[in-house]
C-alpha cells in the first residue's frame, strides 16, 4: 500500500512516522476486532492526545490516498473508517492513545445502497455505505441537501458528526421511493418518508 522509498520531506518529523502510525492503528483495530461492520469503537469515550497530522486524504470521489499512493485494499479502508472522528470541523483517525488529523475533501463516507425495511410494522429507509455502515433514516440520521463546489448534493448523518454522501445511483433509488412535488413558488422537491419521519429535499 505504501511505497517506503517515497517518504516525504525528512524535516517533517510527524510525516515520517505516517506508515508506522497507520499500520499501528490497523494492528490495534485487528487485535480489538473493531473491523467488523457492526463494531464501531466507543470513540466518544476516548480522550487521547493530538498527535499531529498524517498524509492521508479522502477525496470527494471516495478515493483514499496515503503518502501519494491510492489505497486499493477495501478491507483496510473499512477498518480505518471505524475510527473516523470529527472535532471542531476537522477529521481524525482516533484510538485510545492518539488522535491524528487527516484531510477530507468533503465527507469520508459514501452511500451506495438503498433499501426499504420493516421495523415494528413501520417502513424505514435503510442506507448502506461502501464501508459497510448500515444507517436507518430517522430523526437522528436524517437525509439532507448541502452544496459542495457549486453542486447540491444529498447526505445522511451517520455518527460522531460525520456524514455520508449519497452517491448518484443511490439517490435515483430514493427518488423512485419518494414523491416529486412542487412548492408554491414552483420549485421541485422530493418528499420522503422513513418511519414517522417526513423529509423534504430540494432537487
């Protein structure tokens, strides 16, 4: 995954340890079995020290890059996604002993599957991310629209202040599940229902 011969400027002491930090986090997660899609560590209960920055970037198109190299191993991405943390508008990888800042262009999670599920005789919208997060749309996990680089994009809140971008094909499925209506000004919006929650999304 990482080219050991392509290290950054040696004057950047924190960056030199990027590979060690990244592999240390991976080993910690594997030892704790936090990589399972239903096992999110209790990040809100951890209060580690800030340990600088890491040359890890999550691009707006969903790609993860480390030290200028594209991370292609999906299980590794899924592993790291379990310790994503957001604080004061910045993104981190967080363990009990360290909190390392990373760069996220937009949001770090991406919805690629939409379903309807029955829970206690009510129909809910269920979303799944590329990193195996399962989100039931409700008041704590609403779908909303937000502008990114001049484009209105749909998102859903996942956890710890982190949202997931609903990818285009998945949003088309949501459109099929909902109703397209117009307001008094003639602007179109999408009406969605998940359980008792009603959502109006501008299109």
